[in-house]
């Protein structure tokens, strides 16, 4: 993710450089002593898209069970409670929300709000149906093969 942000920043700077080259106050890369630079014309860097790939989260589900959910790099997730397998399926980001599709039920896709959360920190997430859930990010635990 850091590389993507760095690449975005470099691209934004390159774009600024090309725009300013057309400015008559700039000739051969040298700015005239009396030239002013209009910072409003510099495009802002676009933030990198959020991803939950290779993250693990813990929470208490609606049945009162403490569960752990891991999402691998390919978008597969597994939810477990201790040794009990609770759910598995796929995950994808859609319109800034984390959307999960279970392979164990026919409820369809369930989308939740997300925020950039550090390991050890908690956040409240809300589903498209209005359900609220407090989740805690923990160190990544690899998804077991299915």
C-alpha cells in the first residue's frame, strides 16, 4: 500500500511538472526571479483504495461467540470461533465498503463500512442493513486452505 501511495505522489508531481513547463514564466526548467507559482493548480494526490487483503479481525457475533476472521490476498475469508469453523467465502471492496459473500448461506452479499485501522485498534462498522459491530484488528493469521 505504501508503494501505491508513493507511486501516486510521483505521478502527481510528474503531472505538475508537465503543466508548469507550459507556463511562460518557466523556460528550460528555470523559473524567472519575478515568477510566482500558483499552488492552486497543483492537483492533490489521490488516496490509495482501502483493502482488507491479508488482515485478521476479531469480534463478538450476534450469537455472543467471539470469532476471528482472516482475509487472504486473493479475497477469500474464513471465520472461526476457536476450533469451530463458522463461515467462509469471498470479500471485495465496492464503493468504499467491504462486501462479503458467504459460501455457506444464500443471504447474498453483505457490505460493511471500513476505516484504516491499526493492529490492536478497534472500530465500529455498520452494514448496509444498519447492523453495528465493533471489530478489532489483530496480527494477520493466514487463511487455512479450504
